[in-house]
């Protein structure tokens, strides 16, 4: 080594070493995750998924070109994650970054935009500055990707489920969800089978266009789907991985409740979406005044109580709420409308770290009830709750257009974090233990081939939401059924669909992919005031220090060489 360094061609040796290191760096990609939240470490479920691919998956990311710093950061994070995917999946993972429509004719570009729109990928309008000193210009950015596998393709909207006004925090949440969204899309597009979801219907509870988005645009698109006419089947088939019960309007009979109970005891998962009180905007619009919300008498209190939860006969109000148009005065003979906060429409949040609702925008609710959990052997996790400034109106609950009249009224909103959606997990026990006749027990075991069970064989889970309207949609004469959680007056899309799909995935998927939603991405932002005050100091340190270090190294190196060669003479 000393001979090489002493020779005249020492620089050639150094050049070969540098080229070798660069080649190894391009072939072998590794990094050490020193972040406290382990943001750069893939979950075991994701690694298992990527390593188990049997064919090529191609990911086309549309975050390319001139973009604001936040979007560039999201683009870089996406590239780093896909690079890790590629190292795990080898040639089965291919990815590229492109600007949608670049190099295409106007006709081809329009066709591509329509295709992306049909897949659910919507553009975001941003302002960019091509060169310093030039004016900013607006352009459309598609903050997402297209995943292809064989003859299938699915779009990923990286900002879906985020607050559209959230700015840098929304982009940070999008980074936190990168692994989940990429892994979930690959899992979905490569799966040979998908879970079967049953939708409970009774002869009185008929379908209408208010669940069009739920049934036709969501469940039919994402899962194997079928209706469960509870009065026409002897037992609820266990072929369904989960059962969805949405807004029943008539009382359940004991026979119907027994079928649901035994479906649960057989290991079935149930997603309850219940409106205990009758409170509808139609009633308010028809009366143009106050109306009383009354109990529907659904006859399921005892069943839910046995499982560990109680839906209260009240209405929840919240100062964190949506807006609707209300009459605030008259101009001549014409009423003057204005968008006003409507406390009967709380926007619910998650205050737990559960992956179902973490890093998710608010969920819009309409006349929700409050929930209480019952002490038993079942684990309870509150998924959605009101803000810290809410209150409940007990039955008979009066719904008024002008529910907040003075500042004193606002002081009564002092009930914090009232639960509306609860996850129940554990071994459930049957409401009908020691309550059935011998004949009924024999019928279940003999004719229906489903012996009565007093408890679940192993741990199971269900979700109870005390507002069915989080999955219903508004229907307008002009546009027809709108998406669930969409306010047509403010054009704001809440995260209702994402919450619903996350719930269904948690109930039916045991792969662990959903757990990646619980990642934390802590924003470690610089103090703007301190940064401005110390700007010159840090500029000198970042620019001048490297130059000084190079000069010092050069002087020391030359001094060593001079002393070495002078000694030889």
C-alpha cells in the first residue's frame, strides 16, 4: 500500500477505488433507519407480499416535472420506497416516473386524462415557477400512480382521505401512508380471490339511491358482494366473510336477531351502522321549523349490550361540524341563504393510533347518536369521536334550525370526545344461551346443519357505528347519487369512504397490511423566526466550512508529502 501511495500513479489507484465504490453503490442499495418512528423500515407484511409475487408488477408514478417542494419531497419518498420494493421483488417490481400526457397530442392527452379520471385519479391544481424571476403558472398534477399486473390495473391517489386544505401536514400524512397504499394496491391487484361481503336486507328495509355509492361504487367494485335477505334464509351463510347492516328502520324480530347472533358465534364479522333515532333532513325541510327526533325501537339494544356496547337515545352536536345553506334574512321578498355551521352534522376524528382511522381526514356524520361501552371481556377501541367541544341532546331531542342562539349556548358544548364508532374484539358470547327450546336447538343442528353455539370458538371482531349516514349519499336532480361524505354546497370530500373500506379490510384481511397505516411521520420543522435571524451564520457554515476543510486537508497532505520526500533526499 505504501508503494502505491508513493508512486506517481497513486491518483489512478484512487480513481479505480472510487469507481468501484460507485458501482457497488449502484448495485447494492442499503440504508440504516435511525428515525425514532422507523419511517424507512418496511413492515414484515409488506416484505412477505413483495417477495411472494409471481409475475411482474409495473408502477407508473405521475409525480414528475416542476412541482412545489412538498410534492417533490413526496415524489422522492415514493421513489425510495419503490426502490426498496424492487430490491425485495427483483424483476417482479418495475417502476417509472412520468408527467401525464407529456409528448402526446392533445387528443391522446385528453384520452389519457379521461382514463385516469375513470379510475378515480383526480388532478390537483398547483402553482409552479419555471425560472427565478418569472411569474408563477398553474398546472395540473396527478398526485398518484397507476399499478398494472397482467391485464389488471388500479389507480392510487396518494392524497385520497387527506384534508384538501391541510397543506404540508396532508403531504406529510400522504408520506406516512405511502407503504400502505402501495402495498394494498399490489395486494388487491394480484389477489386471486377477494373476501365476500353480505348486505343485510329485510322485507321492510328496501334499498334506495341513498346507498348507491356504498353498494354499486364501493362494495361491488372492491369485493365479492351479495344481498342477505334475512327473512328468506334459515341461517346467514358463513361463506360471507363480513356482514354489513346499514340503517334498519323497523324493529328486529327475535328470529332475525338469533340468525345474526349465530352468524357472529360461527366466526362471522359484523359491521353495524345504526341510527337509533329517526332524524332526517327531509323532515326539517318539510316542516321549515323544529321537529322531534324519536326512537325507532329497533329492538337490538340487548344484542349490542351483550357484545359490549350501547347506542344512546340522544343526538350528538359538535362545534366542529359541516356547513349547510340556511336562511339568514330576506332581501325584499327573496330569502338570503348563507353557508352556516350545522352542529347536528359533526365532523368526527380519530384520537387513537388504530390503523383504521389514523392519518385520515375527518369523517362527516349526520344526526349521530352517542355510544357507551359496557364492561365485559371484550376489548374496545374508539375509532371515531367528536371534538372536545360537543354535547348530547337527550330524548325527546328537538332538532332546530337555529340550535345555537347565543354565546352562552356555546358554553354548553362541554362534553369532549364522545364516541360514535367503536371496534369490539374478543370472544363474544351468545344472547340466546339457555333461552332456546329443545326443538329449536334440534332444528339448528339437524335441518340447518348449524348447531347452536354459546360463544365464538376463537377471537372475533365487529364494528359498531351509531350513525348509518356516514355511508349514505346525497342524491341531486342534476348529478344523481353523489359520493358518500361529499358536501355538494362546499364541494368538500370527507374521508367517509376511506374509513368504511379500512373497517371492512380490518374485519376481513389477516395479512397485516392495514397495520402499516399506523406509521408516524413526525414533522421536524425549522423555527422560521430563528432561521431568519441566524440565516447568515448558517449560510457561512454550510458553504464556507466545506471549503475550509478541503483547504486544510490539502495543506496537511502537501506538508506530509513534502516532509516524506525531503527526508528521502
